[in-house]
C-alpha cells in the first residue's frame, strides 16, 4: 500500500527525498545559516507534530489504536531535549529558539496536519504524518546509497540519526500502522487518503525549500 501511495504522489515524492537541500547535506556543502534556520523551524514543527499524535490518542477508537500515537508522543517528548542539545552544538541557544518566529512554510504544514486529524480520523491523521516519518528514513537511505560518507561532513550526525536502525524501525512501524488503518477503507475513502499523503509530501518540499531560502 505504501508503494502505491508513493507512486501516486510522484513527482513530488522524488522532489522531496532528493531535494537540493538533501544533496547539500550529503555533500556537507549546505551553508551553516540554512541548517541553523532549518533546526529552529524544525523545533517548532516538532511541537505541532507532537500535538498531532496527542490528537491521535484522542481520535483512537480503542486502547489498541491508542497505543501507537501514545508511544510516538512519549518518544517525541523525551527526544525534544536532545534536539535542544543538538541546536546548542550549532550555536543556537534555547532563548533564540523560543523567540524564533514561525515560518509560513511551518505554519501551513503543521496546521494542515492538525486539520487532517481534526476533520478526519486516525487514517487521515496518519496519512498526513507518514510522509515525514517515512520520508526522512528514505532521505537517509538516498544519502547513504548515493554519496560517500565524509568524515569531514558537519551534517554526518544528522544523517546518522535518520539512517539508524532505531529510526528506520520507527518509520516502518508508522507505515505498518497506516496500512492497518486503511485496510477497511473503500476506494473513495482511499482516494482521500492519497490526496492527504500527496499534499503532505508537497508540504515537505516547501519545508526543505524554506531552509534553503532562509524564508
């Protein structure tokens, strides 16, 4: 099912996974200011991304459905401190992060995620969040398969995070959950899931471009 979603989301999926900013990360040539801007906006994104999984807990119809978004929310709340620590390594203080205005790309993307969850159910919510979870796993795969690992690459730690077995497994679990949620859907309902998945993929391209353009 996920292969069908990706195929029907082309050419956007390829533009997302192989975006210019991804290629510059792989080569270690991305300007520092672009990466710092991306990190600050990513912190804001992660806040709203976490809210989406909290909404997923609310939208669950039983304890079994509740477990997946609850687990993800728990992980995100624990790892946000690691994100702040990583930002400090890039000379970004917590005060600077907290005072950063939210970019238009971040606003449009995150509110779209929340809108999908508010107006739909868990299938719609997970169709919206899966391009992020799976996309970053595929971005890391694209980098490791197509670019040599450079010891001098300042972004290698970022690449290693998303190519790690732990992250790859978490992304696969998200895909598997979406697949389970979509099994009972009819063709019209699945077409709606496809539209959400494709739109979220387009939003990811916009988020990359925001980092590259410092917008």
